[in-house]
C-alpha cells in the first residue's frame, strides 16, 4: 500500500508538471539586428505577450540579418515561428522572383499574416534655419543620407526622381553622426527611415529645431511606396501634418502554428498595443487601417480575432 501511495503521488506530481509545461506555449520571434529599433520592438512584444497571457505564451526573440533571411527560414522552421518582413517580400518569395529567384520553395505558400507593426517611414529632416521648404530647395545644399541602409537607398532614389540628381551634395558620413552634424551646421539636413517617432529625429528637433519635408501626391505616386501621414506635433516644432512614404512591415507565421495560438498572439498584440505605446510611442503609429497593407493570406486564428473585433481586413483568398 505504501509503495502504491508513493507511485500515485509521483504520478500526480508528474501530471501536474506535464500540465504546466503543456499550458505554456513557446514562440520564436525572428526580428532584426540587435542594434535596430525593430529588435527593440520584438522585445516589447515578447514582454507584452507574457503579460497579456499571464505567462501562457512565452516569446523568444532571435536576432536576424534582415527580412530576406526571415522569409527564407519560414520554409524550414517548424512550429510557432513568427517573423517580420515587408509584405512585398512574401509575394516575391511565393513567386520565386528577385532575391528569391532560384530559391523557390512550396513551403512559402504556407506563410500566413498575423498583424502589422510600425512601418519604415521616410523622414527628410532639415534645419529650420536652412531656408529649405520643399524638395526643390535642396539644390546646392548638403544632405546626409547614410550608407547602405533602406533609408539611404530610398533617399537617393527620391532625389533622382525629383530632378535633383547631382544637384545635392551628399555628405560622406554615417547616419549616426547626423544629429551633431546638423547641430554644428556641417549639413543642412539628413534622411532617415524608421518607425515614427524616430529617436534621431526627436533628438534633432529638441536640440536644433527642424522641419520635415512633405511630399505632394505626384511625388508619392512617383516613389511607388505607401503614403503615410506623420501627425502634427509628433516632433517638437513641427506643427503641421507631414505627408511622406513608408514601407509597411508585418508579423507573419506559417500554417504550422495552430489556430488558437495565432488567435491569442493577435488578440494580445492589439489589446496590449496601448500599453506598449505608453512606453514606446512608435506603437501609437500602428492603426487598424494598416491591415490593408497585408499581402497574402491571414492566418485563420488571426482572422477569427479580426472578425470578433469587427476589424476590416483585406481579402484572404
């Protein structure tokens, strides 16, 4: 009897332990380089998931070298793999085009969207005493666009599109030197891309005084990017809305994730977004309207939440 009681107690303890383990869902979140704002966002999402589900969902954040790597790994990662990427890359992967040419995989067709996160937003920042009011005024001025980044490539592309090729002096300086260079009047402005409000623009606005250049509708169309409005008051001294462009970014998973997990991730993200925004204002730039930026199918679990919440989503055929 004593042996039976001992075995019974041991079995009960094992069942309880197994139940705890079974109740905890583990998710891997592949984001960006640790030095980027998107890695910080991933950490904030992980904290929000733990808080919002009372520890039922535990998110482990992994560093990434970029969105292409994130999408490529979707074909080989099992289980609850979440990754961030501009939606356009999902379409390219599924069609085997551009950087995915010769790397096609039927597993790419199993990618499913969860929710949008802050977009990469273009900022054309100039000193408020520079005399620059519009893009044409950049002629003869010195602009820092950085090197190799999305913002640098877009910045150079926009200058060319707007008839300023060879007419603007580009400072050969890293972007992290932009704020002191602006303050010391070594440059007239700089270009940066990041979720808004961008920390370097906040710093520049507080210490120097800046203007942000707005694009007109024709210029936005020329860029072939998504139109975005930075609200007045986002940055000190910038008292009018600024029309700019953005590259949407979305959190995706695959069909390997079960519906309940996808539902909880999506529900918790939206219900915790206001709390995240109190700590990091870039979350306040995310709205229901950004669901229209999703390319590809939405995970059925996420779709269930959107239907319950009455949120409009694009067709998910």
